[in-house]
């Protein structure tokens, strides 16, 4: 009970633009929005968890044409309070000021006028440093909210028949690798190498549906 003492108020300021239909995938994905924003939250315990400020990029994908959509925000966050032996040893969630920020949201559009829209939404937000420094259980915040959006002007959409259509490939093969560094305990300052190698094959049923499988090798 010591960690969260109150509700977690948060807000976002965003700038988005809708794609113009110049590429085929714009139409296949029902003309999504791209952009970015600034996020702020009080984490419910100013002495132990503090506040968080995040800068992020955003993609908002309509699901069909009936107002439902989902959005993904990803960026970097700054948390004001971190784990400090003795002085703030209850904060076992965050040990570094800089962390990853990630948010997944589901929202529904309600049109008020030609320029104003509101979106009731539910979302989950995550902050952590990816185990670069311990302790790092991370923070996950589930919330409900309301978005108010102003559209400056109605955008002209390029019709599908005039958009750029890429060739369709049923099979695709990919090789991916990643490397990093991790800590193991809060008592140690040493970092250890971690790596990943992936080989995948992807089969497309159509231009928006695909299945894939592969082999992963992890060095941890």
C-alpha cells in the first residue's frame, strides 16, 4: 500500500496529421494518423515515485470506418524519482531518470462539428529502462480518459486508383539482430552483454494479413 497513495492524473498534448492517400497502404489502413506529443503524469506518490514527463511519436490506426481505432505511442520518458539506497529504497520500480515510454490505447471517435471531435479511451502505459540498471520492475498504469481534438481543415484525400501501389509478395524472409547491455542486481555496478539473432519467414494471405514463424537465439 505504500507505493500508490492516490489516483494518477495524466494528460497529453499532441500534433497529428492524417496521411493523404498517396500510397496504397494508406487506404488499406483506413487513412491513419501520424504525429507525436508530450505526456505528463503524477504517479500517485510524490515522495517515492514522483512525476513523469515523456516525449513520443504516435501512430493512430482506424479499425474500419465506424469510429473505433487504436493508437501506439513510443518514446523516451524522464521520471523525477528513482531508487536510492536508504533515501528512497521503497522505489524498486525505477532506478534511472531516463526510461522507455510506451502506451497502447483504444478509442472511439464522436464527431461534434466539422472541426471538433472527442474520443473516450482506455489505455495502458509502461515505463522502464529495459533492465539497463537495477532495480527495474517498471511501472504499468491503466487508465481511462477523454481526448478533445480540433481539426484545422478538411484534408483532400488522393483516391486509391491514383495512389502508389507496391507489388504483392506472398513470401518474405527476414534476418534480424540486436545487442544490448543489462544489469543483474542493484548491488552490482557491472553491466553484461546481451544479444539476439532472429530468422523468420512470412507468408501473406493478402495485403493486410500475414502469418510468420522462425527461430530465435538469445544470449543472456
